[in-house]
C-alpha cells in the first residue's frame, strides 16, 4: 500500500474548486492552446503531476496518446475514473522525487501543468531523467507557480494577511492539508533557475505568464461573483499576459524547453 500524499485530501474537491471554475477553465485553455502547438494526433506524451486528468483526457480526445502520472493515489483514482474508456490514456503512479532508473519509453514530448514542479527543490535531476526519455526536438512544457505573483501581496496585503502575502518570497513553504501527517515543501523557482537546471539537455524556446490579471485560485470566488470585473480582467489577460517580460509577475509562468 502506498504512503498517503499531501494532495490526496484535495483530490475529491479539486475539480469543483479549480478545474470547473470560470477562471480555472480560462487559464487551462491558455495552456491547452500551447499544448496543441506541439503535441499532435499519434504522438505519445508523458504528463507529470496529472492531478485529476483534465489535460490528459483533453489531449486524448484530440488523438494524442498520454501516459498520465502523479504521486497522489487520490488524484490518480479521479484520473482513472475520468479517463475510463479512453484507450489513449494510461494512468501510472510516479513520484518526481524518486524517479525510476529503468528507461522503458521514448516520448514525443512531456508536460506538467499548474504546479507539480513547485513540489521539487531542484530540477537538474528531472531534466537529466527526461533527457533519456524525450526524443531530440521534443518539447517539455511546464506550468510553474511564479515567485513574484503580483496579485498575492496586493490582495492579501490589503486584507492584512501578511504571511500569505509574502509566502512566495521565502525559500520554501510547507503545504500540509488537514489529515496529512507529513507536510511537503513548496518552492517558487524563477524562470532562470528552471532554464539553468534544464540547460545541459534542453534549450528554452518559449515563456509566458498565466494569471497576470486573473488572480490565484484562493481569490477566484471573490472575483467570479463580480461578472463585469471578471470580463475586464479576462480581456486584460488576453491582451497582456503573453508578454514574456511580464511572466514572473503572473500567478504561473508557462515555459517550454526543447530537447537538444
Ligand atoms: C496543483 S495540482 C496540478 C494538477 C494538474 N496538473 C492540473 O493541471 O490540474 C499539483 C499536482 O502535483 C502532484 N504532485 C505533487 N508532488 C508530486 C511528486 N513528488 N510527484 C508527482 N506528482 C506530484 C500532486 O499530487 C497534484 O496532483
């Protein structure tokens, strides 16, 4: 029996609290538009930290074969249920902190959306592991929580919650949902750090922000109940969030690295 994981208690409400929200759907659509730039029907793609399998299912519906992996049994169970009946999705446990040494597959590309990379303290080991499994020219796309999200100090600062307002400025912070005995450490790597750790095997080819004008998920409720504000923020997001120089100020940045 596997160890209980930090995201197990989050799994059952994850789609309600994030995936199916208006903002959650909007920001995911930005990532999915990037995925379609690189991953096409007939490709075999590895997903790291798949959560509830939303992107895996979406890619499979576009003819892409996805091996969807996560460390959390709760998340994997939801992915299996969501993708049941779709032969293009294979669901496997994989802990990014303990990567297996056997090389059993070669992938056309890899992606990891909305934060699994923030559960690691360094990315060099993962980059070397991926280098053995990604075809030359293949893309690794990573959605990473950024270290300077503008919304967080503004929103939580105004509400007097200084600890949350400044949490991304610390080296790492513990994440321990109720019912989990061991916290995991969350880090907020800069774009430069991810780029450097991947550089021995990969070259950065693209970066953009996701959630520059749209807030982090703990503020979705407050914004979604103001439809006019939400519409305005979505329009600003559409116009400006893709500017690479603003990436670090967004909730997440999306970075693409090409196998050399
Ligand atoms: C915020 S969720 C993102 C889920 C999904 N990618 C999405 O787009 O909604 C972060 C995911 O990373 C997974 N994760 C955290 N640490 C991990 C690790 N060491 N190895 C593999 N997955 C991990 C969690 O279980 C969780 O499903």
